[in-house]
């Protein structure tokens, strides 16, 4: 079992918090003495505070800068296409 204390500020991770939950892409965006502020990417971005002691079942991967760029290109492309469909 891991915890949010292991995650580095500014980095993107694929994690699974619990066995019955899906894998999520998260980014640690701020760190305090006892907590981290994370962005969880899915259908919508969810911003939340997590205690550094909160458990994580598995830290699957720390994404490389190249993987983050590729994902951002896809994510932003999908967001742009969705906005275009709304304008019609």
C-alpha cells in the first residue's frame, strides 16, 4: 500500500486508489506539510485535497514528459472537438 506522500509536485501519475476503482490519471498541483492538492483527469477534471497519509493501492506509473505531451494533445483535441459540436 502506498500513500500520496510519495507523489511529487507537478508530476502526472496513473494510480488506482482502491481495488474496485478504475485507474485514474492525476497530477499533483500543490503540496503542503500534510496534504496535496490533486487534479484527477477523466470525463471532467476534478480538483481535490488529499491527506499525504491517504492510501493508494497502486502507483502504476509516473508519466514521462513525452507521454504527458501526447496525452495533453489528445485530451485537448477531444475538448476542442466537443466545443465545436456544442456550437452547431
